[in-house]
C-alpha cells in the first residue's frame, strides 16, 4: 500500500500540490556514507525546470532544493533524507475558469468522482509539478549508483520522437541533449523539430512524444522473479509519470512482429568477454538484468491543456466548453526526459540494494 | 518487498517449478461470503491449459485445481485461499541438453548469474507454467467482481495481432474467442492466421503476438495517485507475464503521434448520462478509472525455444549452439490471453477494495 | 520495507534529526473531506512539548506545526498531508562531549556500528524529538476517528506507574491528566509523585514509568488474523517508541498467572446489549476488536542520560566515563503519554479503514 | 498489507484451517544455495507436535512436512519454498457444540462479527495449529542463519514460568528443555511443575506461562530505526502468536522500576573485546542489535477451552453456558516454546538480510 511512495527498498514518498506552499519528498533506505550536497540535486532539477525556452511553460520556478535531514557533515547517514522545494510563481487565478469544469484528458473528472473534492489550482496533486520531487530523488539514486557501480555506470535519456517526427537514434549524442530545447539526441533533427513545434504552438495545439532511456554498466543479476521483474518495476515507474500511456522494454511492442530467430539475442564468448549479437531484450531476460545496456522507451500523450476549444461538462452536470489559456508546454513529453531518467535510476538502485540482501 | 506476491490488498503469492511436484498460489485479502467452488476456477484454467490444439505445446496437463483452505461450506471465509495444481506430464529428460547451456532469449543465463543455481528442467521457476497459478487467482477475483459490481461488469481478452498479421477489432466477438485455437476475436481472420501459423511451425520458427483486454462496467474512482495509478499497476501486472515486452493503455505508444485535440476525449452529458467522445485514455485519467471501458494491450515476444539452431555459450563459458526440440508453443502469446484477463481482474479488484478504504 | 514509515493503509513517514533544521512527517492514506486545521494538530503537540514544567527537559521548543499539503479550503483532499515543525532551541555544543563517546543505554554505539556515521547532536535521528512527528500524525488520525466513529469514540492515556510508585487506576480522571506535570490520572498521588521525582532529579538519577492507554467506542471487527492482529500491530507501535521495553494488552504479562476461568471473560446478553464480565483480553480476541474497551500499557525505561558518572568506551575503543549534563527529562516516560495515545489512534484508524476494504 | 504474511524481506505466508485438508506456508526471500532437506524442518516440527505427553492435547498429528518447491538437488534456489503438512486426526464432530456458541476467551465472537462466517471446526483459522507452519518457516530461517553466522549463532527458548510458578533461569540448561514435558530449562523445578500441572488438569482448569528466548552470536547492526526497530518487529512477532498478551525485551516491564544507573548497561573494553556490565537492554539499543545476547520473553494466557462451565451467548444472542470437552492443552504456553524460537529466528534473519542491503 503505497499511494505516494515509490520503490521497495530505496523508497521515496512525494507530497505537495502545484499551487500549495511547497512540494517535496522523503527518501528512505539510502545507504550511509554517500557524499551528497544540495548542488548534486540542483543540477538535475535544473534540467526539468520550467521556463527555460519558449517551448515549455512560462511559469518561472527556480526549483531551489533544500536538504532538511539525513545528511551530516556532507554525507548521508542512512536516515531519511527530506527534500523541500518551495513553489514560487503561482497564478492561481488563472485557474478560476476550471474550478467547476472538468478539462478533457485531465484528472479533473476522476479526482472529483473519487474524492468528492479537488484542489483545482494548477491541477493540484495531479500536476506534473510533482515530478520535480522525483527528479530530486533520482539525483540521489544516481549519486549512490555512481559510487557503488563506478564509472562504467552511465544513464542517459532523450526525446526520440516528437509528435509524428522521429529521429535517428544511431546518431545519439549525450552531449547535445540538454543543450537543445527538445532534449533531442540527434543534432540533424533540431531545425526540423523546431519548425514543427512552432507550428503546433501557433495552432494552439500540442503534440506527444516518445522518450528513450539507456543505462550502461548495470551488472547482471538485478531484478527478481516473478512480480518484481525489472521489466515490471520499470513499466510501473514509467506509467506513473503524468500523461504516459505506453512503455516498451527493448523491442517492446514491436517484438510481436519479429520471428523467434530475429528476436532472441544470440550469445557468444571471446577471451572471457561475453557478447550478445543484438539487444531485443533491452538488457533484461526473465526479469533480471543480463549486463547488456538497459533500453526503455515510453510515450507521453500530447498536452491536454490546449487553446482550441473543447467540449466538456462542469461538476453540476451541465454541458460547456473549455479553452485553456494558462501557461502550458506544447509538448509535456520534453520535460519528461529527466523524469524518466530519474525513475530508472531509482528502480536500478532499488534492485541493486535488494540483490545484496537476496544473493550476497 | 514481494518477489512472488502480486497485489496490495487482494494479494496472491505463487510458488512452484515447471517440473516440481506441483504449483499453486495463496490468495490473501479475498472478501468473505463469496460463493466459490473448484469448478469456478477450473473453467478459467481450462482456457490456458496446454495441449488443446496443434498450435500449443503438446505437454498434457489436466491442470486440476484443489482448494485447500479459505472456503467453508461453499463460501469464502476471509482467510487465505490455498490452491494447488499437481504437475503431471513432465519429461525432465527432454531438458538434459540445456542443463549447462543458456538458451538465447530465456532466463537461463540471468538466473544462473543471479542465484548461482537454477532448476533447468522445463525452465524451472521461469516457465510460463507459473501463469496457471495466476489464472486461478484471477478466477477468484472475477467471482468477487461479479458479485460486487453485478452483471454490468464484463472482462474479455483476445489476440489482436499474430506476428505480422493484425485483425479487425471492430469485429470483436466474445463468443468465438475461446472457440478458435488463436483466441482471435475476429472470425474473418481465422483461416488466414491458421495458414500463417502452420507455416511458422513448419519452418521451426515462432512468432509474437499482441493481446488486448477490455473491461466494462468498472466504476469511476478506482486507482490512486501517484505511484498506484491504475495505469501503473496494470503495466506492472502485464510486464510480469512471461515474454511481455510492451504495454499500452488506450492509445498507448500511438498517443505520441496524436495532436492534443485528437487525443483528449471530450465529455458531454445527456439526460444525466455522461459520455466521452472517444477513448484514447483507455478508461483511465490521472491514474483513476473514469467509468469508460478499460482498454489494455501488451506484446508477447516470439517463443525463444525454436528448432532453428542458435549460437550460445554454456555455463563454463564455451561457445556452442542450441536447437530446442522439446514441446513448445509456436506462439506463446496465445495462451497469454487468459493470463492477461486474470491479471487485469486482480488489479481491478485490488483497487476496488482499496477504494472502499480510501473513500467510503 | 518501511524503516521510517508506520501503518499499512493510513501511513505516516517521519523524518528529521534533533538538531537539524526541522522535523516532520507525511501522512498518506488519509480519507478526503475531513475538516483539518493546524490548530487541531497544535493542541496535541502542546501536550508533548518540552519545557512545560521542571520535570521535563528545559529545551524550549514552540513545536509550531505547518500544513504544507493535502488540505484544501479547510478539508483533507485524500492526497498526502505534509507537516513540518522547525527546530528552534538547539544547543549543539552541549553535545561535543559525546561526539566520540557512546552513552550507555543510548543508540550511540549501535548506530555507529551499523552506519559508520552518526549525527551525535542531541541524539540525531534516535532522539525522542522524532515523536513530535508521531503526535502530529496521531492528531490527524484522531480527527478522522472522531468523524467516522462519532462521539462514542474516546481515547485517553496516562502515567500509571512512576518508577516504583503505582497509582490507583480505578480513580482514573481524564480531566486532570494534562493538568499535572506527571500526566497522572489519580489525583491522590500527585503530591507523593512530586516528592519522589524531585528526589530523583536531585540525586542526578532518573526513573522509568508505565503508561496506560484506553480507547472506548471502538467497533468490533477491527484487526486481522494472523500477522496483522490488532495486538501485534499495537505491540509493534508501542515498542517503536523510544525507550519502551515492554508491552501489555489487557492483563498482559500478568495473564500468565491467571487460571483459565479467571482469565477468559464471560459473555452475556441483556435486552440486545452484549456484556463481558471482565476485560482481561483488553478488548481484543483472536487479534480482532470485540467492542470492549481497548487497554494497552507499556514500560518506558529510565532516562539513560544522567548526571551520575558511568563507564563507557569511545569510538576509538578506549575506556572512559561519561556524565551527561545536557537538558534531559528525569523521566522520559511522562512525555511518552501523548505519543502512546497518538500511536494507538493511528493503529485503530489503520484497521478501521482496512476493515472497510476487507469486509464491506 | 500482509494479513497472513510475516516478514519484510525473508517473508512467509501461512494458510490452512485446523480441520481443513492441510496447512502450509510459502517462504519468499530465502537466499539460494542453502542446503535444505525435509528432515531439517521435521526436527523442529516434532518439538511442537501435539500428543507427545499427557500435558498436551491428545490430537495425534504426525505433522509430516513436504517441500513442494524452491529446492533443487538439495539446495535452495532463491525461488519460493512451498511447504505442506496434511491434517490427520481431525474430529470435527467434537466441535458441533460450539458451532453456534462463542467460547469465552476465544476468537469465535470476533471472527463472526468481522466476517459473518467462520469455520468453527477446531477453531478454524484461529487455531494454534497454524503455528506449525511458522515452526517450519523458522526451521528454514535457522538453517540460513547457521550458514551465514556460523557456529557462534545459537538460539534457545524455554518456559520460565508455569502459571504462578517461576524457575531459576540462572540454571538454564539447553540440553534438558525438549526432554521434559514442560520445556523447562531448570531441572530442579520439574517435579514441582508436574505436580502443579496435574492438579490444574484434574480441576478441569488451565494455566498460563511465560516463555523466554535467548539468541547468541547475533552481530551488532541488525534492526532499523524507527518503525522497524528490532524490538518493534520482535514484539509484533510474539504478539502474533495465539494467546500471547505481553512481550518484554530485556528487563521489559520491569525496567519501569529501575533507576537510570541500574538500567543502562555500562560499556568497557579489554584487549579489543567490548563488554557490557549487564544486559537490561536485552541486546538491543535504539532498535539495533548491540552484539549482546538478545533476550525476549512473552506471556501466554491460560487455555480458554476448559472443562469448567462458563457463561456465554450464541450467535442468535441467547444466553447459554459452555464446557469444552475436546482435546486441549492444560497450558498452551508449553507448545509456544518452539513457536517463539521460530519467530525470533525469522525476525533475526529478516534483519540480517536487510542489513546487507542497507549497509554493505
């Protein structure tokens, strides 16, 4: 039972609403003696921070994180790490129009049906603002993984499809991802994507995206049958991100179309070095990491808050329309990149720690 | 921490190996006073049972279930329900060849790396035989849902894509699904699929599949933000099924390509009856059921055990080849149909019960 | 796996160190639509607050609580409630002497052995200061119970034994408990206890205490076999309080000395009203509440921080002595009264909510 | 949420009713490569087995255990271990009289109130027969601990008080415990206890008991603040045993009467060997093991099923009386000895494994 908690051993619990005084998270199960300072977390938060380009919401949040507990003289102590980020640029009045109306594609209707009450300001708890707390938790997970797994561990994420436009993932370049406003790994697509997204924004519309995450240097043996398969925990993690509606591991949905001999990755050994001929499995066999690169991708649906007028009802059951004029990302998928990276970091660390208990 | 347990409130724990004496599960958290007899479970198990057509493994298992506890005078008592299925038609000798070899695409390598030991006979714990225990648990969940939600509740699953061949899901006919060997819902495809699968079997190859599950009569309000979103728990459930590599809710991966106005389902009301204009959300908004049909699909990779010779290594690190001659399904995806249906039933019941605690 | 989380459905996670910037907790699983304001929580916190009499530590903490999330327009929304209390009167320098020494009877030695690092200032995470966060969570639980169970629900706790001096529990008077510095329910003992505790304080020593908690108006049916027995969860709750070393339900340890006919409470019915002849069971039979008064007691060991010199070692393995001169309670048991009450409130609410999922 | 599951990482789930076909348990989280055969478990089950002396119930159960999964070629594989014990000597007719009556001191009334149905035969799920499954799980835990901690690890339990008669625990002799019908560790009391228990049985009455468990060779560092304190998990474990109403760690309830200087165990070091001057803490400080002997005791109330006539009501609300003539232990506390030992073994292993994840 863990509605607002993620993880089994390395666990974080998030709290906070979009227009409340603050948001934050508690991390429990972090190993002791890990060097950790606020700046380590801030670096990651800055990637997700809104207002950095014209292609994301213009809400201005410095997203300044404070460590309130669990760190002593620069090192983790093994006790819970409490992180807080104060909300700054809230314009709750922008949301008066949706106080009683249910925005199509949003959680408004279902929250109201379930709880009989909802903090409508900025989406309240269902706002993507919650993901800042995940990025903070992921930053801590990354620090631990880097210490435990050493330099061979590396995780990277990017937008590999923007609406109807894909990119060439063989041209993946880590260095450019956070240097372009689309978090695209393929330099050759930047101009094309820019033009495309500008046209969408201009039309008052929005588009979806596919995000891919790759983790290298993950040792074999992480994951656990049957209901804690690495695939299973990763899918759960990605689907918990706002607006995500599909998850693939390795060849994912496409594996349905492959033949047995195309799909199963052959194994060979050369000078004590094992090699797979391909990676349709996305680095996971039987729910357990094989030592190959972990490859995960997920689809983020297009932003539901659009300028175009949409039919809906209000909480009194009357038909009405809505056109959302607040500050919104034309493609929420872009800022999901650091979130996906953070979530995968947390899943990997969780299983790394559990594997110690299981098999050491 | 629940490696072999699924669910939060309605929980089942499975146990057993493919060639051990038996397999089974314990269901904890089942409400009392539900009518339950072995036959209720047997009906569902018979759908998954192997050896029913030439398109599934020829292993002959009667999959006869016994209820060992938790039912008194024909009704559940609220105490744990223990179910057992004895294994019958095991031919462990068939597996001597894989004792030391790692089959490509299988869990052999990763289990050995993790545990340093593995029961190789028939795949041991990683065998799809484990899914029989899930189908049994799902049968109990269905009985409870039918009592609690009444006749409007209905769940149905089918293969909607066999390898490279899709079918017309608008022609979905519940009545034919378990009456054809492909669990296909579209009568018009049966001949074509038969020819296709015969050719694959003849070639000593295998193919993947996409399974779709639809649940109607699910009330709004099931699911919970943030890390117990209905999408999240469903994705975790489906990805825990053997050989599943991708999961979609509603429009799923395809939602990345839609515009905001195409994707967000408009709402209207007529005579106190609410209606959505479409169902890209697959019946789930913000992680909570909206009352619309729940739509889930997942991809099963092609059977990794094929006749065609494949390169691999053995546990001593030597290069070798393998050609699997045991009894295998040319498309394991087919028998995943009742498994997916069972898993979704369990997730829905789990959230139905939790919602009582949360909001009643 | 929940090192810093308590509860199964109504869950709270605490964080913070004695001399860090703040302490707090996140409550998850609180039902929506409960009226809640900071003052509701403050009232309970004020009972536990230090510095209120000469018999408690002179550390001055206003223990001012802030609600950071989960409440909208005065009502809970069903989302996590984040509470924060800033630390104020910290004198970390008082603790320089224990930086390297392990105080006998304290967690110093074991924390260091386990984690290889410890925040020694004021006991860090192992300080009883953490219990303020529990009292805050308990205040919320009480508000929910009062709404759900109505006026018949009442919970009350008191010190029933101070060191070697008991009191007459048949004279239990709720109204005086928080009006005397010993949280004693028996007016006739106040003078005697005062004299006793003054002499202990003067001697630079300390004493233990027994706390009793009584809950009325608890409906039958709360609790669950086998490993979530109400007794089991209550024992776990009480033993998690700092310095607690023994827990009794009803006749408790004393039940070993009773005969079968003395111990088992007879049942009779009069005009549709059921009655038990006695309450050795403390209101719990087979782990499930019977509708009788719930009676729990627990022992708090004497404060380990005393003026008298004690032998110990330092972290370099050298023999030394220690005499603790900081600000300490001569009897930590006294301030455990509102903590025990809070913990029992949380356990009862947790089971009340779970029972809805199990049996409604 | 784990009604019938105990443990966090090393977890076991029990199932079965007193008069159902069988009882059993599933162990999840057991490390791989541990030598395990049925006889290892049988040895422990034989200690708890009924019908071994005139002082326990005359029900004849061979309590023969079968391993159904999780062990391959004599070693654990890391997958779930399923254990089953078939019930044999059931005389369900003996229980017809209690079909509609609630036995005072039993779970009859509360189960019926909660679930609206109960398997009354032999107490159904609330029967102490369930504890056989725990002893089986404990036997596995012990095997693991012995492998991981080596020969220095030793756990032992005994009855230290029978009704009103204590014994001299300084005369504790492991070798005699399971060789006398009272599981008494003090040879000098055997005759006296025999005479006492005979007189109780003759009078158609029953008596309670106190059981003490001691574990040596437990390394420092096991346990976790705050809500997984070793004390807390041990208290929960003991209180989950049928008829237990009080739990002490170290000085337990008695610690309330000690002064600070009497209670806190002084520390000293001699030739690199650390020593405590006493063990009031029962080997646990701040919830974490100190390396000292772990000392736990708990009280078992007298058997509620007695020959003497007792007032009660039936399920129709009518006043009646009951006199239980079935086969019962005059002191159920005796057979709780191997159960307590098993539960402590499980808690210690659980924390041993978790500590690897936390701090290795």
